[in-house]
């Protein structure tokens, strides 16, 4: 069941590959001695998974988290710079901060298009202008100045602004190659699939998959013309995101798979909100307020009195019937607490990187948020400023 490229004169066949959650290798179940090997049962599963090498590294205490921008990715981006290629940097609309990797800016080519993908995961009423503001802010912090920023959605049922993306690629690549790059789970391959459905290959060259020269990373190369290619690179690892913290089998509960249904709670001080055993929000002090949670519909919320929250959280940690429970958190002591004082008169937005965000009107509230150590938690002004 190895991935195979069909010989075809066109490029309408979709690319459907599974990559290792840890190292980005394309998974296969044929040869245990080759990279990307997993047993057939795991290979056929719909769940995210690790290759055997990464699985052993993680589960036998020899796994060490490293920056997603390793030497292999630097090599690829150096080549892109040398070619004056166009980079398409893809971010996830649901988790902008988790999608912009720290330090990435200095490695990208001069010409960069930024795509805010998976717009269909957010409610239709959610303001695209705020998505653009969030993304611009995150890009400026990394000194990234894109040609433009597009908002898209690419899935089996929805294609949003794909034609605009095609036009932008054609206008800005100037006959050069195109590199799709981004963090894990931003939807790069889905975007490329959507583009291929509308693209005709006028060459005799076919889609190929092989390690990029000078690296160990498997990269999909798609011919655009006789001299240039479109490259689909593996997702980069962001150690500051919940997406990278949890086990692969928990990813499907953490990341939304369909349009989010915001959950609103009228809250008063002394209440606590538990999101499985992944995170916790405590309303320590302040006036009554409505909390609106934006999260995966598969991730449940439990409300407790603050004085019983520790016990409630610890009970979730040992509840084997809880599908979205992570085994990496055994008690509340495994989480790190972040203290926030409200931004008065503003729409406050607390973001747990890669997991959720919570919005509320600021008025004298003090809030504590618990999350795994290393996962970034921030408070920002979500009032729309155009």
C-alpha cells in the first residue's frame, strides 16, 4: 500500500498521502527498514500517527522536542531563495499563533504569499477582517512582509477563494517554482489538491515523491512547466502549540473538523471551566460575564466550583472512558498557570495556542488559565481596529 503516482497527462488526480506526525516522512507499511514505516493496521487507520522510529523515540524516553525549523527545512528554503521562488506560507484560520513559527521570517524567500486556510472551520459570522489583523500582527513579529494575504478553504466539500489563489500564484511566481510551507495541520496538501483540480499539465513530466536534495524530508514535486515545480513540503513542528503536545490520536479532538459551534456560558467569580484534561480556565474575581468558547466541537467543557476544580480535573486525568484525555497530563500539577487581568472596556481574547480561544467583555475580571508547560497562552484585545 505504498503511495504511488499515476502516470497521467493531466494533474487532476488528488494527492492523498499520510505523513508521520513527528518527522513529516510519508508513511508506508511495506518495508520496516525504510523511513516512514508503520504496521498495516496503523497505516489503514484514519487517525494521525507516528512512524515506528518516532513512536519508539517518544515512548522510550529518548525523544527530545526540537524546533520545527531544522536543518532540512533550512536547506529547502535556502534553495527556494536561490531560485527566487515564490513561497506560499499557509496558516490555519482557527490557530493563527500556532501556525506562525518563530524565526521563520529570515529563512523565507523575498516573495511570499500568505494563505489563511480552513476558513470554513470558523462560524460564518466570524469577521474575516479580524483574521487578517491577527495574521498581519503575527507576521510583523517575524518580519514577514507578504505580497498579499488570502483567506481560503479547501476540503472535499468546500473550496473558498481557490480561483483567487490560482490567479495570485500565476501573477507572482514569474516563471519560478512555488514552495508550499507551513506548520503541521494547516491544510497545505488540501490546498494543492484543490489547485490541481483546476490545473492542466502541459508537460510530459509527472508528479514525483522523493527526499528533497540534501535532506531526509519527503517532498512532493508537481510540474508547473518544463523548468519549474510546485513543492508540497511536510508540516513543520511548533513546540509551543497544543497540536504538537498531544498524542496523534488526540489531534482529531483538538483540531476542529467542521464548523465550530461557539459555546457561551454566563459566568460569575468562583467558577472553573475544564476542557478535558488539556486546559482549565478559572474565573477568580470580577463582575458577571459571558464567556464564549471557540474550540473543536469534539472537545467537551465541564463547569465546576473553583474550590472543587482541582479534584474535578484530577478525576478527568484518570477517566479511561474520556476519549479526548491525554495521558501526558496526570494531574493539575502537570499544568502551568497563567494569570490575566482584564483589558477594561475591550473585547478580551484568551488564546491557548492550538487548542481554543475565549472571548468576553472586560470589566474587572481576574482569570487564571492552566495549560501544559511550553504551550503559549496569551491575552489580547479582540476589538476590531481597521
